């Protein structure tokens, strides 16, 4: 009887949803200062442009890579002071997660976990140029995800589709 209860508990545990961060790493980091040292003589204040992108892919049945890429271009006038681009990635394990919850998990939760690492790595890279660090503002990854879903829905509606958003890897029949 005790063995049956233990087997039943193990079966239940193996079916429970699980999610964990296995590893985080800098996938790409580049820094350019194309107009140094002449640009250091400029008196004008710099303007900053920031672009954030999120990516993800399945590596194995329950293993996923998620990534956040930030590109920061700082200009003085029409000259680039510095351009830094970094991709922070992570390996995540997600088992027994319903298909409709998997895309938001990879598109919202994973980037939210990775972003603090990205911010620190970019600030460190910029500091190494002898310029003051740039600390990226907080990002609402749920808002970005919802914008992406709305954009995909709009594109599908223009193509005469039913407007359904399918999880990655699924196709219409």
C-alpha cells in the first residue's frame, strides 16, 4: 500500500509544471567608438537611442534559450560617440507547461529574469570606455509582448487570416 502511494506521488510530481533558470551568459557583446578621440573634444551633450529585442528558441523537449538584446547608440550631433550592443541569454527548463502559456513564459518571464544581467554588463562595458556608465531604464516586458502579439494579429488580419495567434512550432491545418 505504501509503495502504491509513493508511486502515485512520483507520477503526480512528474506531471506538475516546473520552470527554472539553468544558466545565464553573455551571448554577444560589442562596443564601438568610431569617432574617438576627436569626439571627446565636443562640448555638446549626447543623445541616446535604445532598442530592446527579445528572442527565444527550443533547444530540447523541455529546454529553451531566451535572450534579450539591447542596442545603445549615443551621438553628439551626427557623430557616434559610442555604439554598444549586447545579448544576454539564458537556458531555461520548462516542463509540463501548457502550450498557450509557453510563449508568454519565454517572451515575458525569461526576459524579465535576464534583463538585470544585461543592464549590469552594458553599464560595465560603457564604464570601461572611461565615459560615465549608462544605466538602462526598467522595461515592461509584458507590454512589449502584448505589442508584439497585437502586431502579429494585425498582420494576420491583413492577410485575411482568422486572427488566431498560434504558439511557436504549431501550424494551421
